[in-house]
C-alpha cells in the first residue's frame, strides 16, 4: 500500500493502549527535536494535530512520510505553557508509528531527554493544559485508582455530550431514545450517544476521529434484526444487523455492536427500536420479519431445536450449523474477545494426498484439543489434582490457556490485520518462531505444546485463503533456522491457499466429521462445557472464562475488579451454553462437496467489516431448512450404520427431534415454546455451494446451499433433490416474504449439486497413476480409537461411489478433482497481464496509463499475439531487422525505448556525458544534449501524467558526479539535477510505476525518491531529500528493481553477489540472499511482483521466488558474465560481457515449477542467443512492446548499448 497517496487519516483508535480513552484534539504545529529521527524534510515547523488521550499525547503530522509520535504521560518530565498559543514538554521517551501509513512495528526512542514545542492554531494553551494535567495526574495513580479515575472521566464526557439534532435526516423525526453507548469493533471501544427516532438509528461518536460524517445512521426500515449479546461476560450488549434500503444515509457496514452501562439500558434501547412501526419495512414481511430474524440469531422461540433437527436430517451443512451455534451463543465478528470458534477437523498435515475416506485423517472430535496428546494430558491432570481446594481458593482447572481469545485470533489473522496485532502487543509483532508460519507446525504445537490448546476460526473454512498470504510484505521476522516468516506454509496436499481452504471445507462436510461433530459441540456449547461432565471429559478451563462465574458489577474491591475485567477480556471467554444434555448425532450423511465449489472470493480480518453479514446470509439457509412442519426424512439403514461405525464413541443413534422429544433431548432453551421439527431440505445437497456475489463485506463467505434455498424460498416451495432428499412441499406464507427480501441481499449464481470424486482422495499435484500407486499399496490406517479402519474405509468408498452414481443418474455431470496434466494436453498460458491491463483500463473509465500514452509497454499484447511471437523463427525474424542505430565516442552505457506519437524511439547515454534520442523508423537523430561533464551510467524514462498524449517522456540519467539529471526532450533543455548519493549513481529504476524513482550507488546505498508534482527532487528549492535511504548493503549497488504496484519489495544487487530486499513501508530489510560469488549486474521484477530475475557475473540467469524469500526456482547459464537484463513478463533479455544478447523464456519453467511445487531450482529451458556475433561488452539492454504504427503494441523491440559506443536495435513483428 505504498506510493503517492491522497490525504488520508492515519490516526485510528487502534493506536491507543488498552483501556486508554480519546479525550480531545487540537490543530497544531510542532517544532521537531533534532535528536529525534523522522523529520524527513528537516522542516522547521510541521503542521498536524495534537491529540490528547488519557495516557499519552499524540502528534499526528499532516505529512504522511513523518511518523505519528506518541509521548506517554509517564515519561513526561515537564509540561508548561510558553505563550498564549505555545507549550513545551520534555520527555524521556517517544514512540514513532505509521510512517508512510505502514503497519510496521513501532520505533521506541528513549533515554535522553528531548524537548518538544507545539503551537496551537485555534485553541488557547490554558484550555489544553488544564485537560492535559488532569490526565497526567491520573496516569500516576495506582492501577485500580487510575482505571477508576479514567472511567469516571469517560462517563462524565459521555454524559455531557449532546446529540446534534441538526444531523437528523428528516425534520419530522421524533427522538424516542437518547443515551450513552459504546460501539465495539475488534479491539476498539468508541464512546458516543445512541439515538433512536421514529425513523432512523443514529450513533454520534464523542470524537470524529475518522473524519467524514460525524454521525452514523441507518433507516429502521432497513434494520433486519436486533440481537442481545454479552460484553465482557455481562448481558449489556446489542448487535444490530443492517440491509441496504429504506432511503437516506446508510450505516456502511453489515452490523454494529453496542455495549451499554447496564442491562437495564440495553433492554431500553432494544425496546425503543422494536416499538417503532417502520422497523423492517424494507423486508416484505415487515416488522414481523425483523422480529423473526432477531429470534433466530438469539436461538429463541424454539429455533435452536428446529435448526438442530435440520442439521440432523442433513438439511443444514456442518459449516452452517457451526456458524449458527456460534451466533446463537453470542459470538460475534465485531468483538475479538468473542470471535466465532471452529474445530480442528484434520490430523494429517504431512501426506501428499488428503484421504477423506480414512478415519486416521481426522482429529478425534470427542476430545478437547488439550486431551489429544495423552502424555500432555497426564501432566495437566497431575497439576489439576495438586491444586488447592480449600474454601476461598479458585476452582481448579486443567488448562491455564483457552481455545479462543484475542491473541489467538490475531495469531491466525496477523497478515490480514497487522494493525490489530500491533495494538494487542504494544507495537510489536511476536517473536518470529512464535508467529503463525506453518499449518503443519501449528497443528504440531496444539497437540504437543503445554501452553497451546487453541482451536481454529471460521476463516479456515469460509475465506479465500488470503489471510495465509503475506500480500502486504509485512516484516514478520526471521526464525532461528534463518528462514523468514512470509506466506504460511501449507500441507503437502494443498497447492495454494485457496486449494487448502476448499479441501479443508470438504473435510468439514465429510462423513467422519458428520458422525462426530456433535461430540465437539458437547464440549464447546453443550453439557460437557462445565460441571462434572466437563471434568470427566477433561474439558475444564479457568473459572473466569465461563459466563456467570463472577458478578463484576457488585464487586467492591477496585483492584480485584480491574484485574478480573482485564483477565476476562484478554484470556478467553467460553460461549454461552446452549445444550444441557447430550447433543443428538447426525442421522443423514450427505456426501462431502467437490472442493471446486468451495472457493469464496472474500476478504478476511478484523480490520474490515467482513464476516458480520454472514449472520443475515445464514437466515436464508435456516428458513429453508426449517420451513415445513412435516417430520424429517428418515435416513437409510446403511447411512445410520455408517455414521454409527464412524462415531468414535459408538453411541446409539438418537431419534429425530420432534415436538414431543425436544425437551428431553436437551436442545431446547429455557423459555422456548413448542415448534415444528426440522423441515424440508431445499433442492441442493449440503455440500454444493457457491457464494453470494452481492454481499458488501464478509457476506461473500457464506456457505451452504444458499442459491437453491433462496430460489425455493422466493418461489414458495422446495424442489426435488437427489440422494434421499425431501419432496416438493409448500412453504408457510409467512416465510416467503422474508426470503424474498433476503434474495435481493444474497443473490447468487445457480450451482448444480456436486460431490467428491470417486474415492474421496484430494491431492495437490500428483498424477492419477501416482494416486493409484500410493493408495493401492497403503495399509489400513487405524481409527482415532486405535481399531483397524479397513472395513470403515471401504464403506466410505462405497458411500462416495454410491452418491456419485446417484448424482450421475440425475443427469448432473460431476467435475473431477485431478491434476489438469493427467488427461488433458497442455493449454496455452492465459495472457493474464493483458487481461489485467484491460480490466484496469475499464475500472479507470478508459483512462490510459502513462506508458500507453507514449505507446510503449514492457508487457506483451493481449490475445494470441504473444503466442505467435514466441515461435521457433523468433531469432530469424529478429536478426532480419537488426541494425546499428548510432555510434559515439566512448562507451554507450544505457539505453531505453519508447514510442512517442507512435514512432519507436531509442534514448541512450554514455561516457561522453551526452544524451541522444534517435527515431528507430527513420534512423534520424531527434535530439542531443549534454548532461554534466562526467560519464553517465544509467537512464530511465518518466512518462509524466501531465504531458499530452504522445509526447516524449522526461529522461532521468545517473552520473559519475553523484548527480541525477532531468532532461525534457520536448523543450530540449535540462530541467534540473540533484545530489543523489555520496558516490557515483550506478543505476536507476522507476517504480509504482512512475511515481517513485529508485537510485543505487557505489556508496552501498539505495534511495527512494518521490516524483509527485511539487516534490520532484530536481525542482525543490532546498536540498532534495529521499523518502527512504536503505543502507544495509556491504558493497556497491550495481542494480536495482522495484514493483509495478505499491506494496511490493524493492531489490538491490551488489558488487559482491548479494540480492537484498527491502519492505519500504517499515522501512526494513526483509531478507538478503547470495545470488552469485561474482557481482549482480542486472535485476528485473516480473509484472506481478512475485518473481525476480538476477543476471550475475558467473554467467547465470536465476529466477527467484519473492514469496518464498528468494527461493531459487530455476537458473540457466549464458556462457559469459552478464552485465544487464530486462523482462516483459514472459522472457528475459540479457547482455553478456562477450557481447551476446541472450533470451530466456523463463515463464515456461516458472509455470512448470509452480505446478510441480518442486523444491530447489527447476530444470531450465535453453537460452537463445539473439545476437551471437563477437563484439564488445553489452552494457545495457532494453526490451519493450511498441506499435508498428499508432496502434496497440504489436512488436517486440530490443535495443542494446555496447562498450564500443554502438547502439543496436532489432524488432520481431507479430
């Protein structure tokens, strides 16, 4: 996310400490101490905002390059006024954060006293000092007293706040409720006033920290549900779920969670909302539909029994049922302390093939995580037995840690929401070896580490796997084995994050999990959660994690209350207990789905509002599954026997739920009325799912047979399905209107029912022959209880074959999950870059990129042109057009290509300090200019956004005199120059793609310069300063490369053969590898920024995978030391010391290596010598797609600059 940015609000409440409150803010300017780094422009006065909080002062500069500074009150030695508008302070500690808006570890500078001076633009200093000294005094109190004082201050500010009635959308609105409340989002509590009118819901934060509209609102007509929730194990919360509609401003998120001072206020707010006649008018069912939705989400009115019956009958998938139990128990995507919890379902993270027909593949769901390892369990039991039990002592427990808490949620989601982990860990990422770096390693930890008993989160089943990828290039550190923490290592049976999520989701729906999931529900939500049953099941946690364990509100001891509140919020909370008797088992065993249907495109992480819309999407599934009052379809005897045999505890099947048996089965909550049992299944199997395509945030992650359910609900009937599903039957008239509204929210593509391929084997990349060999020679694996699994496995195979045959009989062609190379001939690679460019142009409304304006591109054209170009006669066509463009005195050191006005043009520099521009079509020299008096080393072309279409780019050139020169070809004059380094500027590279300039030097540094209008280093009046200076290299920099889009890595190649990578947002060195024992003469990044090519002095071209800390994917020898290289994304052109131009089609090797997933370098394809005749060294090579005429790029042009002063050019036309 790095680059030229629009003005942005860097400051968020995530930057505050735990239990710290925001008090006030002031427009101010700062005199930055010289002893504190970060003032990148060395400005005398820095404008920004001075933010007063309850534990610290923040200065938030307007210039996003300068870090936000936090000054803790405990470190302030002096705070006093200097004049009516100025104040000064002295501190021994400053904390710097969010430089360049990057989510990177905070930089703490402490020790020596530093002096700061602030000038307030509008407010009087006396006003600020009174407020600041109050917070300063409170910060020095003992913890309990300090917390109480801060809470009193916060309550006072909240009570004094007045809702701004001018913010009402309609003048005719009447306020029905107005009281203080706190909106909860992950790790953030934002105080304000909640107002309910007869038409809308409003929330006015005490401080408009985020900017924009100071009041959030949503029409009550589009309020779909209100559900009571706990906050810190107290029943003081309300969660509200929104849909779009109703007119006027919208909330902008699928839901909002509010906490109130007490239960009475929470009930008053709920009653005020539910009493408004317009509630839920956007739903065709109106107010009754909204009330029904709230009842479902609270598991009231008999809904828990209905949903459980629907799951037993196979009408609701395992995934949907788990999600529903979490929501019914009060878990929320708005509260990190109550994040939904999902089970580990697999135990095999080492095989090449995931066999869903082998019970040994799965985790024993009848035991908590802490009891899976019997040796570790014995240690827990010994400690449990030795714990004191006298009066007044805390109840004994087995596990001192919990299976779900904010720290564990963020352990999984660090890559998706790094700012939240920094907030949780006081501005630091964890030690690299304790980070989430590998799924197999995490499973190893939870089954062996005495302090690790965490379960999973929904993202492991519902997301697109992006939380497993370090797309932000976060500096997560180096492990003790020297490996950097980057993308999460996957099991061998998964070839990508999306593939892992799909197969993991298929495992969740497998027969083994279906047969045992009720045991896990007993542990987390059921009768084994607490009491004697919990002790017998080895499922006892610290007593403070259970609802109702302590009454915090009536505690007198302030110190004890503060400690308990902190522990409750930080160390885990058990969900609300839903079941008080054994949970009934599943009776129907739908086949697991094809993983290809389980690939939802969705974002993850608590930093966004995704996930919360799942609650509303789930309503559609539940309404469809419980729509009929007829008894559920009976399971076949074979299915019942199979589920019984797979049950690790071998319990007798529990009969289906009915109105007569609901109470005795233990699935009914107190106060639930009688209701119909599970209803009909809507026309698709539980595993066949695709996701809604119109949900605004996390809604896209909804599982289940939502498409068919929405369709059938809208039509008012349930369709026929295969495999023993229910027959058509009418829906109650009250259900269809609700579903009609939900259909508009959760529209989705139709998807035929599919099942796993025959055999249930899921592999990452093996051929069918290998699958046959590996499975036929495999001995029977034991079940989790140790019994042989041969018979059960065979029955699972039979079940999979039977369901596959049934689907085929229903005229549904099943997709086979196999390696595409098994039976199909190789297909031409898709031109993803051309497609990407087309999409970007469409998104931008047809606006052309700077490169397109000049007619040049480093990427091949879309369509079949690129395939026609890379034919066997490429060298012949290229050599046929090869000619000498020009020659000069002294070496030609650098060359570049463009096509202004559709005319292919070469730009080159050399040791004679001259820049020359030649037309490649006519051969005429267009312009020549002198840039300094010393040799020029490098150049690049800046396609200025402000220039007219077709104009020449600005030429930037590096020199031996340590300067960088800017030259306008259009005006024929030098625009300026600036001091780039302390030694010769050896290389230049434009990045992001034309907003920043990278420079490298023999002084061992790489610098990044902004080129935005007004910040161009050649035009600034003062001495130009780089945005970042990277000084980790130990020898001279000979090559640099940067990404085409913000957020990637910057690379530098050195004289001693090292390749270094920097994450500029930190800025920090991400990694460094030795590419050669000789120098690195050239570096080139692929257009997607995922791979790099290094040209080295030992004559090798090496393809490096940047996603794996520069793992060597492939390499090839060119037979002579290499001096330069450039790529178009499909091939790389390189120049040698002997004068050859070599072409390596590395993309073929890259695709093969990616497909195989082989460790180490892949076997390479041959190098082609496009120019093989002996001549002087090739110092520079340029490769670009240029138009034949004034059209889209259709020819590959290659130019080379030689040591003898000549410049050569050739083109291969399509």
